[in-house]
């Protein structure tokens, strides 16, 4: 289990993570959603000790991350950062093998080699394994970094926007793979994603942040609610149930006519900006309740 107790992060006068307390149970997939600047990456970086916190305590299986020795933490928890820059020229295979370092200290055993082969295969990189990282497309490179993180075989896997740059097929493949390692191998996956529908379909729990705070958390069924999403994103997102999954159709929202489908009891004071009817007109702030009138 990961526990986050009253965690805060300040940069000068600005509070970017504001008194967050959470419990992320072992096993399963938890997604973190929320607008740009909500504090998602900062929270993930704090949990993995990439960033120091200004206040609070984080524990991973009871170990305080502030005091646990790095080699011990590295065997329990791995993280994919939102931005990854390599300063050395590595092949895909060498990058992925680097993920075995906490176990192998540089000398790969037969088991390590097997992990590397599997991770390359899962991420569809076997044929690209001898290419240099800087010779890959954006999505291929993203898959290589995720393979490196998965190769670490840690109980806790933190991924900051793992679907960045991926096409539809690779996004679905990656989510299905994460689902598999959570279900079959009992891994605990915590990932940040902007597409609320991937979060809804693949996670067991969702955490929604805004302005450094956790605004809503719960099962996808609980979080995928137009009212709650309006409070997070300032826009009206109609929810449709398709094949038992709750999906938010946000592409043209909050412009009408989707508002016509708002339930009669829909009431929230959250302001949304309705797209102007004619070019050149100002966007009009309205409450979601006004939209349904
Ligand atoms: N080094 C820094 N100094 C000052 N402010 C920072 C620093 N790093 C991040 N911030 C601010 O902290 C806030 C939270 O940033 P964070 O990267 O956690 O957001 P996020 O939710 O991951 O957003 P995104 O969806 O854009 O990745 C932002 O307002 C950002 O500008
Ligand atoms: Mg981020």
C-alpha cells in the first residue's frame, strides 16, 4: 500500500500540492486525472522521491520514502517520468536492460535477459531493439521508456502519462498489458492520464486533482459523472454507457447542443465557457445549470 499523509509542495509562495492525503491499496490500477498544472506529476515525483516534499509523509509498504535507502526503494517502486531525456547514446535494448540495474548491478543473469526480452516483446520493440533511442519516433521512444520501467519488475509501477505520443492501437496494447500485470502478477500501478476514458475503462480507482488538491476519488463508476467532471475540468462532459463502460464524450463540449441532454436536476455552480456562436464573439461564462435551461 502507498499512503500519502498531508503532503504539500511549495515553490516560493505558490502551493502546487496542497495537503493531499491518499491511500493507494496494493494491487490493481489507480489513475490520476486532472487539468494541466493540477499537481499530478509533482505528486508522483514526491511519492517516488524524485522531488522532496515541503510537508507530509509518504510510505510504500510501510517504508517512509524520505528515509528509505535508494537501492531498497528502487527494488519496490519504479517510475516513468513525463519527460525523459538521455544524455548518453543507448540502443533500445541497452536502455531496457538498464531497468534491470537495481537487480543486476550491471551483470545480467539469464533471468535478467529474459525480463529484457519479454519487456521488448510486450512493447512491440523486438525488431527495433538495436536502434539508438534518438533514432526512434516519439511513440516508439515512449514505448522503450515504458519497457525499461516494466523491466524493473517492481511491485509498484508509477507512470506519468505512459500513453503520450502513442497511436490508438499501441495505447490499447499498453493499457491491456498494464491490466494484465496488475491482475496476473499483482502489481500496483499508479498512472497519470489525460484521456478520462482510458482511466475509466482500465482502472480500478480514479483520483481527480485540481489546483494541487484531490477533488474526487473513487471507482470509475463514481468519478465518471458529469457533475464531478465539471468541477474538475470546468466543462460539461456528457457520460455515455457503452458495453458496460462509462465514457465521457468531450470533443465538442461544452458547446450546445449536448447541453440539451443534461438531466433536469443538473445543478452546479461551476462556470464553463460556452463557445461563441459566431467567430469574433467573446466566449460566454455560464454555469452548467444555466446550460441546461
Ligand atoms: N520547478 C518548479 N518551480 C515552480 N513551479 C513549478 C515547478 N514545477 C512545477 N511547478 C508548478 O507546479 C504546478 C503543478 O505542476 P505539475 O507538473 O505537477 O502539473 P501536472 O498536473 O502534472 O500538469 P500536466 O498535465 O501539464 O503535466 C504547475 O502550476 C507548475 O507550473
Ligand atoms: Mg504532468
